[in-house]
C-alpha cells in the first residue's frame, strides 16, 4: 500500500508543478481512488452486510463469520438452478476496451458431497446487439477443506449503448452451497490524469496536432505569446465556426469530466470580441457540446477562457475541440491550451501488417482518396492510413473556388499547398478539384461590383472565370514546376441536373450554355499539358443522365473543345446495379476519353449491421472486378474519404473500406484478398412448380426471378449465369442460362446443395456436389438437358430432394459455380453465386439459401379498350383487382387497388389510390404523391433495364415523369380526385411485343406517399419489396394477357364457299389469325386436298416461325418456288424430314403425314415427350405405316386426331383443306392458344 501511495503522491506533485492546483484537485482525488480502490466496494464484507450485492435468480445471500480474510464472508444457499448466485453490477464502473483482473476466494459449505464441486464466474452484459454472457472463469474446482482462489481477466466490449453489466458466481451443481470472500476487481492499466493536448504551448514552433476548420489556416508564430516564445495564430476565417481545432479521438473517456483552460488574444477587429470553445463529437451524427459561453475579449489583451465538458457514454468515431468567434473573419492567437482529465488508453492505431491498397492495384490504376489538409499531420492516424494505402490524392474542399479565392483577387493557397506538399513528400499523384461548380463559389463571382444586388454581366463573369482558372493553374505550375503532382483537373463539376438537363446555375443564367466550353478553353490555355475532365454524379446508372453526359461530351469533342476525360463520381449504394455501371463506363468510354472514378463511396442507407457490411463487401468486390476488366478505359479510382468517420454522408453510415477506428472492413478484404473475406449469405426464392425438362424450355420459367452467378473467383472477364429455381416434393429444378461466347468442352456448371442448410465446415451426409458439362455429360444421379443458344448454353436440371420431404418455407443451402475455358484448355474464369472464397468443395459454411416458396405472383389483364379519362368506366368492372401491400418504405400510408386491361396497341392501368393528404411540393417527382407502373414487355427479368422495359410515373395532378431509359412515346394518362384520394388511368403502348392471349409480361405497380412537408414517407408495391424496380426488372410480378375473343368473333376474312361447310367457324378463326389462307380472296376451297407445302406453311404460321432462305437441300424444290423458304425453315426446325432427296411439296398430304407434322408442332408448343404406345385402336391399324403408327397412337390419345366412321383412320387417304384447318385448330385448343 505504501508504495502505491508514494507513486500517487509523486505523480500528483508533478502535475501540480505543471498545471497548478486549481484544475487538478478533483482529478487528483479521483486518480488516487481509482488506482487503489477495488471496483467491488464491499468485496470483503467487513461492513457486516451484503450491501451492493444483488441476486442472480433467487438464492439466499447472508453474511457469515466464516472468512478467508478479516471477520466476515458471504454465504450462498437456497440455489435451485445452475445460474443462480450472488451478482455485482459494474455498470458505469468499467470502461470500454479496458481489461480487468478478477479474483475471489471460494469454499464449499461442509457436508454436501457434491459430484460437481465447480465454480464459474460470468459477466452478463446487454447492449444494442442484445444480451451476452461472457465467461471470466470456467468451472474452477473448489472444496470444503480450504479456501480456493478463483481468478481470471475480463475485457469490456460492447456495441452502441451499454444497458446492463453485472458479474455473478454460479455452479453446474444447481444446489451447491458455498462461501465467497475477498472479491477484488481492478483495472490492469492504472488510470492516468493529465493534459490530453500534447502541443498546447507551441514551444516546438509547429502546429502539430492542430488544424484549421473550414477555410481557416493555423500557424505557430514567435514573439506573440502568453508564456514562452510561441503561440498559434489563426487566419483566413470566413465563418464563425472556422478556427483552430485539435483532434481528441481516442484520447477522451466518455462519461468523464474534462476541464478546459486556454488564453486568447487578438489585435485587429472591434474593441471587444466574443470567443468560446466547442467540442464536436461524432457518433451516429455530429454532436456539438459547448465548453463555455462566449467570453468577452478585449483587443490587445491576453484573456483566459475556462470551461468543462463530459461526453455521453457511447461509441464515437471522431472527437475534436475547436475555438470559434462571433466575428467570422476575426484573426486571433491562442496559447497555453489544456484539456485535463483521464487520458484514455484506447488510442487509434492503423493496421500496418495488411497489404497496401495501391500496391494491390498497381497493374491497373492508381488508388486515390479525398483528403482535408487538417488530416495530414504525421501524428494523425488518418494521415498514416492515407500514406499507407493511397498513391493519389484529391482535395475535398481546399481547391474549390471559395477556398482559393474567397474575395475577388485574394487567392489563398495555404491549405491546397499543404496537400500538394504532402503528395510530393509521399511520391503521390493528384487530381485537381474543381475549377467551376455551382456550389462553394463566393457570391461576389456573380455580383455587379457597383451594386451587389444586381447580377454581373456575361463579359465580367467570363473575365472572372478566366482569371480564376488561369491564376490557379499558374500557381501550381509555377510553384512546383516539374514536381507538380497534379495530373488532371475537374474543369467543370455537376453541370447536369438530375433529369439530364443543363443545371440552371448562375453560370448558365448569366453566361449561357457556352460557359462549359469557355472553362475548358481557359484551362487549356493556362496549362496545355494538363488533362481536363468533366465530373458528375449519377452517370453510372445508365439512365437519362448517362445519355445526357454522353451527348454533351460528344458535342464538346465535335466542336474541338479540349476535353480529355469524364469523371464518374460513383456515389453508389449497396443496392446499385453492376450491369448498369458496366454499361455506363463502356458507353462513355466509347467517346474516346479517359474514365476516372472520382468520388467513390457506397451508401449503406442507414443500415450498418454486420449483414449489411458483408453485402457491401460483395458489391465492392464485384465493382473492383469490373474496374479491372475495364482497365483499358479507367485511369484512376478515387475514394471520397479515407475512413467512415470522415465521410460526408449522414450517419449512421459506413460507406468506405476502413471503419471509424481506421480498421479494415469486410469490403477491404473482399477486394484485396477474397480468401480472407467473409461472404454474405444471400437468399433467393425457389418457386413451387414442376417444369418439364426437354428440348424446349418450359414456359413456366418465364415467371421466375433469377439469381446470378456473377461474382468472379478467378479472372474478371468470362462466363456468368442467370439461375432460376423451382421445387416440388420430389425435385429441386434449375434453369441455368449461361452467357459464354467461347465454347469449350471444359465449360461447365457445378452445383452445390446442402439439403438441411446446416452450413457446416465439413461435408455432411446430406451435402451434394453435382457437375453438368456444356456437352451434356456430368453427374448421373440428376436429370439434365443441355442445349446451346446464341448467348452460350442453357441447362435444365432436376435434383432429387424427396428424401428430405420438403415443405413450404424450408431452406436449402445452395451455390453454383460456372467454369469457363476461353480456349486455353484450362479454366480461365470462374463465377459463383454466393461463396466467393471458392471453398464450396470442402464446406457448406458460405452457401446461400434457397427458400422454398409459393408459386409465382401473377395477375391477369382482360381484353378491352377503356377511355383514358381518369374515370371508372363500366368496361373495368370485369377486370381483376390487385392491391399494393408490399411495403418498401414505412409500414402504412397511401395504398392502391388496381386493374389492368389490354388491346393490340396498349396496356391499360386503372389505379384507385387511398391518400387523404396529397402533396407534390418536392422538386423530385418520385417524392410526390404518385403512382408508378413498371413494365417488362418481354419478361426477361433482368437486373437492368432493356429497351422493352419502362417506368411510368403519374402524380395525382396528372404530371408525368419517366425512368431514364423509358420509351414514353404514345403514353397517355388522366387523373381525378376522389373523396379518399385520387385515380390514375394510363395507357402504355406496346413497343416491343405483339400481345396475344396467354402472353405474360413483367409488371409491378408502386404508390409513393408524401407527407405534409413533401418528404416521401411511404412506398408500397404490388410485388417487388426491394425498392430497386426503377433499375432492376428481376423482382417484377407477372401479368397474363387474357380474354381476347376467339372463334367467329375473330374473323376478318369472309370466304363465300364455306357457308355450309362443317369447318366454317374453324377456317374463319384461323384465317383471322393468318394461319390459313384462301386460294383466292373469296374462295377457301375446303374440300380440295391440301399439299405438303401448304400444310407446312400453315404449321410455320401457327408456330410463328420465320421462313429462311432456301439452301437447295431437295431436288424437287427450287429457289423461287413460293414454298421454298417455308420448306427450308420447316426442315431446319425438324417439322418435316423429306423423302430422301425429295420434299414432295406438291403431293397431296396423307392423313398419317399430316398427323406426324402436327405432333411435331404439338411437341414444340408443350415440350411433350412421345410415349411408346405401339399399336393404335383404329380398325385399320395395320394400314398405318410402321414409322407413323406410334405417332398416330399418341395423337389419338391426346385427341388431336379422330377416326372416320367405323373407327377407320384411313392413313393413306389425302387430307382436305378443311381437315387441315381442323387439326390446326385442335392444336390451338389443346395448348390453350385460342
């Protein structure tokens, strides 16, 4: 004890000599107590009480004279559960990140003969992530004979707010009785009290640790000082919050009080100025804590300012203290600055033993980062992180117009030069940002110098622009010469608005649209060797703004404007679409300019959970794989911030590669070393259904949303796949559509299935690995069918799962790997769906989840043509109604019921919206009260918009707006107000398909709900919960077109020779569909025999197969014959086979020949597989040719053909044109195509 007291006395004496007694008295007392005092105030029970102790469960606690030390101990009896025992709270007594020694003495109450005489010590804590039980000591054996010392260590960690913290003593024997004594819990690292400001006197002659906020500049000056020779001078202030700032991150202990003391002086300004200190603490948002009220300071006098602050107990990503004044331009000195209190041991250090980012990508492009000069002091870990990982910098604010020329003619380069000097010292390159912008430009630029209320003239503003650009470029070119690290400038920034129009800035208003080309011309004149860029946001979405940027740059280049590149800011989110980014890069690069990613970050949209961070990691990996694949275009990738704590995005957020403690996040490892990454567990739905597998892909697959095997684990260019899944009680069905334009027998698919979804680190008995090669070979224990197509190949697969008796909502672990041999004889590229560590062969830990789900969501649209007037006409009465009940944002608000109709020209929508508070005040159409309709005409369900896809938005006042790539030509809408909301009625033109009964399109409907302030507070859809319908069609529901009249109502042709014919109605229906044609305009000749060529042509029209140029396969068909091209198409598709070298086109077709062709058509329409029936039931079965007998038997079983009277089939008889029409009509009936 004596040695500890002496140590305390010596430290306190030293502190008094440095700081005086007034600021230390309360801290000395706390310091002495904390270094000596056991955190358990009644750990020896010498009070004769159990004060401070509580019960875990309901044991009996009492003081007894059995003791290990002193006179008393605690006796614990009456236990009935293993977890029961004495407990002690440490909430508010322990510090996060600190380690503690724990010790207690235990002895058993005699006479128990326990078979489990063990003691466990546990710490219970509750934080924002829930309840946790931390083991301090695990089952230490104790006895009745003597006291046993039970000891361990504990380090406190928690997430968010710590709500509960207590230690308790338990035993695996639920009735064990015991004594405890001498409970001691002490910190391993003694608390230190002192000045956390290491450079408060400035006697070292530098500004170490201090920076200027905003535009202010700090400088250590000699000759003006409160004590010693130096003080800190602050100049360049333009706002009251600008001033000297010191970073306290990692130096302050939340919950502890700190006393602040400093001296201040000014020599220019008013006779009296007001000055104070403020603490900025960033957690989920920026918090400002006032250290003191404004203090009056007299000109020319040193004045002492005192105050104090305490940070609330929570996690902080950044803490700083700064000095400000009411006068925004006041220059002042500070000296002898102290912040006295407990010095935290939780200092932030960077990871020096991980790969440097820029080295990882050295063969591709520089890796840059946006910085503030205040973060480039060598002692700042942010500067250390910057130096380690980046080889290109951009000034976040220091090179913008208001920073470089705050008043006309007064250029201030101090902060900009600090960044340039840092780059030179660290052998980095730099992007200049920015010469012209609509923000952060001083007002004087646009004002008439004689009357600031009036705008400057065009000539004056152009002159000012030229002066600014020339002066800025001349400064760096002249000052740094050949050492100048700036390799390019953003000449103009964000000149396009969100709709792709030129932004209505003061530059545009005063000068006109040529201000852009003038800026480039001035920059080129000032430095002809400098690369010049145009920079903008949201041009990576392949939407209207991407096209606008393309058009603008194309125009500038055609006019000879010296533009070298496009800066894609790339402020994306965790829901951004890689396909759109790829398309945007390639589109803009096609102009022959450099592409630089200039402000990269990834918005978490308020969700910073571990799952979201892993999702972010996957997208960052996919993004950098794309960048590497596009390296011929991309010449730099720059992050907008070094770590999450300095991001410009509002909190909570985590958009960068390093967290608020400057530690590497999952996203870092995903792009640096995928083997050390932790993949997120993706989930997809397998819809209930039983598709057939065969030569034609089952039409039910059209309804299924795909998952994508598009994350590379080898290479960055190669095969990818869209994978759809269905299930029934017997099989898991897959449709794998592989995009691969380099065919090889090595190409193939590997499928990984974990039937019980156990996610184990080794394979278990239920886990399976299947192989399907491009040539159709592979695993024999699955059903598979592989066929080539224009994009690559398609595999239909059925995997047996009957052994697990699957039911709705079960999960199956699943992954898929696509192997691509690009001609080398080896696998050059591999993509997967989920586990991008590529460890599927050995464990199932990172398989994704397939959720066995209900059948696809589908609605119907009936045939009809309503009037688009915003009213509910009677024609809508029979249409099916759907409801929006899938919430994307919020959980209540405006909703709609909707009905759909269609005709040959339009899709019609009637939406009846319930919304009692209508608002359209937002400038963003999507935030107004409105209805959005999403249409995917070919129902490809891609993750990006194709030409057939559209987003159509109409607000309650009938104001229309559209998605970026939407073809809105011909779109019509009308609205009307109702008692409960409004009605929107729309007509969307068919632009890419010819609609017919049975056509299924992708479809969704969304209601946007604005509050009284114009903020969107609700989004609800019919189907897609993702919120990505504006850029991704894969989540759309399905809409089937039905109800177009059939039969005689469809006739458009009148033949005068079929009035009394038995096949009259059939012939007219088929003629209306242009499947059959008359011999003349008025004569069908139903009783005439039909030729093989005529029937073949009918079947082609039925199947909608286009004719092809004749290639001369048959000796009796010549090019130029009316049927030649039809014969070619039918032969290539297998509809006809010919007779050796002859097609016999003009021969009358026999009934058995017609039946064979009809059955081939039926198989193409339905994927029907011919059964081996053998003989027919017709009385003349033996007259049927051997080759035709089984075909006829199948056709008869299906009802496609019937016998003549007396059950005669007459196989060799010639079919008439009426019979041909009848059999084709039968095919339409059997396949629901009428």
